[in-house]
C-alpha cells in the first residue's frame, strides 16, 4: 500500500505529473463548473427547475461522456507519436479528431433537439419537471458541436504536453458562463432557459479560441488544418472501445439518476446537487489520470517501460493525498456548500448525510481514476470496455434494491461506492499483471 512512497520525495516524474495535472485540473472541471454554476443559480429559482436541470444535464452528460474518447484517444495517440519523434503525424491525429468532433456534435445536437421530449420521458419524471428539462436540453445542446471540438483540441494540446493553454481558456469560459447566468436567469428572467443559453454560448466561445490557437501552431509547424476523411475514420476506430467503456460508466450514472427520479422530486433535486459536487471533485482528481495518459503514452511510444510504471506509482501516491484533502474539506464545509445551492431545509437535510458518503469515497475514486488513465494511455481500451460492462452488471442489482426498498439518497450513493469498488478491483488486477504494456506506435 505504501509502495508509492520511495526514498526520493521529489522526482522528475513528480515534476512532469504536476506540470500537466495542475493546469489540467482547471480544464477538466470546466464542464462540472458550468453545471455547478447553473445548479447554484437555478437552485435559488426553485426545486422544480432544479430537478429539471438535473435530468437535462444528465442527458447532456451521457452524450458528452460517450464522446470523451475525442479527448482521451487524441491525447494518447498524439503523445505516442510525439514519443517516437514524429511531431507532424501527432498534429495530424489531433486535427482529424477535431473534425470528427464537429461532425458528431452537429448530428447529435439535431437528434437531441428533435427527441428531447421522448428522451426525458424515459426517466418518468413529474410533468412539471419534464417541461423544465426539455426546455433546458433543447437549448443547451446547441453548444454540443463546440463542446466536442473543445474535447478533441484539448486532447491534442495535452498530447503535445501543453496543459496551460486549455487552462487559460477554461478560466475564460467559466467567467463568461457565470456572467451570462446572472444576466439571463435573473436580469432577463429566462429561468432555466437562460441557464442553457449561457452554457451553450460559453462553449462556443471556448471552441473558437481553441481552434484559433491550434490553427496558429499548425501554421508555424507547416501542418495543414484541412482534415483527412481517412484520419477521421481512424480516430473513430481508435475510440470505439473507449465508447463502450464510457457507455458502461454512464449506464451506471444514468441508472442512479433514474432511481433518484423514482424517489421523488426532492430527492432528485438533492441528487442533482450531490452529483454536481461529485463531478466537480471527480474531475479534479481525474487531472492526475489525464497527466498519466499523456506521460504513459509518451514513455511507451519511446519504449521506456520502467518510466511508464514509475509514472503510475507516483500518480497513485499523489492521488491518495489529493483525495484525503478533498474529502476532509468537503465534510468540514458541508453547511457552507449546501447554503450555496439551496435555501430549502428539506433538501439541506438530505444533503448533509449524502455529502459525507461521497467524501469517504474520494480515496477509492482517486485510485480508480489514476489506474484508468494509465490503461487508456497504454491503449488497453479493449480490457477497459469489457471490464466496464462486468462492473455495470455488479452495480445494477444494487440500484434495483435501493429502488425497491426506497432506501433514500444516502444508500443510493453507497451503492455507487460499490460500483467504484468493483472498478477498483478489476483495474488493480490488470495493472499488477503487466499485460497492459505495449511499446512503440
């Protein structure tokens, strides 16, 4: 358990991990910060709009989660090619990923605008909640093409070992979103529609700036920004197993939200707050996993297996420290945190216990995220996909029991802890086996 604490307390791997992880933190939490800001503003409008926001943001989260391969696969591919010394090929992979993201975003946005009432209806919410959720979803997905371009372009920059540029853009996105939230929700009285409009606008601004940055660097390096259809197809093929892996994760997350819906509008509203905080903290912990993706891929591309293993070990150590700090801070700050999201005493009572549960889950979550990032960086995505499906098969019966006995919000998140434990076991066994190591391109 203490193998990550070697005699040397500060190594080159630590420097490189933190150089990528610290700025990546801000980039990763852009989306949950947007949701947190929306949740805080809408939470003061009312519990019904807050519940509708919970459903709409879950649908959007599923879609963007399934498309996260645009960032993960691009990061690994670009970093591996960088490790072999082929910078031009690395740039080509990122450019084609961005083009694929734009096309996917347009298609998916059209599907969601047309199918929003049917999709929200699958959750079986109260009619007033469904109306709010549909209004939110139809507007917020207009930013989806831009959001997917951001995923791919961020993956390109991470693969090139540049995490600072996405950091600066992430800060601008969140400031824009917060300002627009205040203006549209309260200033123009648009309610949940103002929240959706603010998020979509902020995402569009982010995509435009990132594209300009990538295009300028491509011009300096003599690379073309004209995408290759063959390259786009290759990017989609490489991301296939990652889509399955991410789908498995989102099946569990969505099933959790469905059960929360069945437990009533108040539980669903409280679940939205807990889920928003969980996403925020999880993305913060996942910054180390993203750094692992880039560094492990680069080292394996250069056939440096001991270096890749050393990155994994040091990241597990840093992740444990980070998780303990995050969990302790969350427990201590619960009254303040809850007050930011709702004045409703019934919601506050539900949240007090649930936040303790997610605080205790942080060390386990950190280990899971780091090992997941190592295997993604190594290209071991087939295993991740199949293991993810097995873990879902373990988690769903737990949710059935919570739903059947109407056990409440705390047990709902304890069941999610069982899901994390199952993931942790499969990932640890794979990491110890060494079968994930593949060198070269």
